[in-house]
């Protein structure tokens, strides 16, 4: 079982802090481990840390700029952070 899959299992068991710590360790070793970035971004959002989630999403998008699901997540996070004009630009770009 991969570390990312283990983190997902921990999160499903509501052991969010452990899941995030595991993903942090994975990303320390491999800063551009895309599956870990995706998972940590989603978990950070669920854990109530939209700023940290946005940083992960932006980092992920430097590698996969056309990932529509993550462009949508970025726009949602910008809305949560009360940055609606930026959110609208991201949505417009994703739709283009």
C-alpha cells in the first residue's frame, strides 16, 4: 500500500492529523509527488485550512495546468478566502 493510499485510509477513519502528517513526510522526500499534493490539498480543505490547500493546488497546477477539477477547486478556495475576482478569472480560464 502506498503512503498516499495509507493517508487516505487514515482520513476516512477521521484521523486527519495523522493523514496530513504522513503526506507532509511524503512531500518532504518528494516535493513534486503529485498524488500526495492532490490528496493533501483536498484534506487541508476538509480540515478547514483553505490557505494551505490553495498553496498545494497552485503547486500541483504548475505540473498539470489543465486539470479542470483542480482549477475548480482553486476557484472554490479563492471564494472561501473571499477573493471572488480571482475565482472568476480561474473559472473563466478553465471554461475557455
